């Protein structure tokens, strides 16, 4: 489907993000009950059916009757990516708005959020034949000659791309020859279009002291194991889902598998699980810090989130 006709979306959109184990789920329910939101998950693992404990998936009881979208969308052996997420999330947003409800996006997958807010499905096409020709020129003439050529056709891209970055150097020339437009100009066009995607959005990020977060991560890991995480993984394997699947290679599932195959002891599995989850949380912060107009709120000031959302929704109502 073409998404271009959807924009700009002027209805209020609230985004609540944060690293794993920070407490997004409980707060999202509180906000949904108070402000009449429906919730769209921004989580690359909760899209998979049968993977509940290891993804800290919200239960039906915890949902309290609030509609949730983009949870349990595909089986563990089915493909899912950011482009598909963007399509499904936009469809869900349209549906929610059409029913007079408000949208709350919540989760921790930065790539999926960026796909929705900035767009991935409209990426520039590849031109394999042109690329092959340029790679031949690179091999014959060298990177200096190609960089000089790029400077002559797209000075801005040439300034951004070092001559040693041959991948992007070739790509910039490929785009120019394939589209007839400079890569730098197309980037600016895309930015202008995406600025118009959601014209009324509030993005809040939950944060806390790292040591406190790491303590929460450790507790969650233990709760998962006590709740039957090992049995969940064993069930998936018994149902024929291969350990090599993308879904089964994720944090937690791959750790349990290594324990089950006796590659790691239980102690080693726990150590690696906590360590890798902490590293994932750090990567999440890196993604989130790239988001425009993100308002960080410490978990010690959680009431501030409710206040900010209230002000945002009320100001939106006044503009009607």
C-alpha cells in the first residue's frame, strides 16, 4: 500500500519509550485508562506468537481490556522487519483514529520507532547494473578518481563521504546515475516529507540511574526463569522452531538454548543473560538519543509523565 496519502497525521500521538525493564508497561496502562488511548507496541520481539515470558509480553489480565496492537502478529519462523512494522503500525493508527480513540506508542525498539516516525518503506531503489559498473571503475581507477567525480556531481555528499568509505561513495554515484538526482538533495527532500508525517506528537523517554536499571534487569531475568522461561523455550523447540531462527537467536532465547544444549552451565547462562541485556539497554539509549524533541523523565518523577500527557492532550483539544 502507498503511505504517502496518509500524511500529515494531525491527531495527537503520544510515544512512551525507554530501555528494557524500566517500567513502560505499567505506565502505559495507567495512561491509556486515564486518556482513552489504544496501545501500539514498538517491540521487535513481542510481534512473535508463543514467545511470551522471554519477551516480557503483557498478559491479557495486565491489559485491563485496553486494545493492544502489533502483539502476536507472526509465528516465530515467519519473517518480520522494520518495513513491515511501519506498514502495520500506520494501518493501526488509521484504524484507532477512525474510531475516535487516541494513539499511544510504547516499547523499546528504536529501529521500529524510527521506521514509523521517519519512514523506511520509501528508501531509494538499488540499481545493480549501474553499481556493478561503478565498482568496476573503482577497481580500475581508484577511490581518489571516484571521489573527485562525486565532488563534480554532488559536492555536499562528497563532503560528507570520506574517500575511504567506498561503500557510500559507490552508492552516492549509483543514486545519481540511477535517479538523475543528487543523494544529498534526495535526503533533504525526504527530511522535509518526514517532518510532515506526524504534526502533533509528544515523545517521552523513561530513564533512571544505570545501577538502578541494571538491578531491575537482574530481577526481571530471575522472574522470567521462575515463571517458566525454560519450559517456554523447550516447548518452542519441541514444536519444531529451529534454534537458528532470527527470533530464537534473540536475547534470552539464545541463552536458554545454550544452557539446554549444555554449552553453558546455569550460572554461565545467567551471567551472560544479565550482561547481554545490560548491553542491549545501552544500545537502546543510543537509539533514543537520536530522536528529535525527546523529553526524558526519570522514573522518580513518574507523575511528570502523566502531567505532560495531560497538558499535551488538553492543548490539542483547545486547537480544535
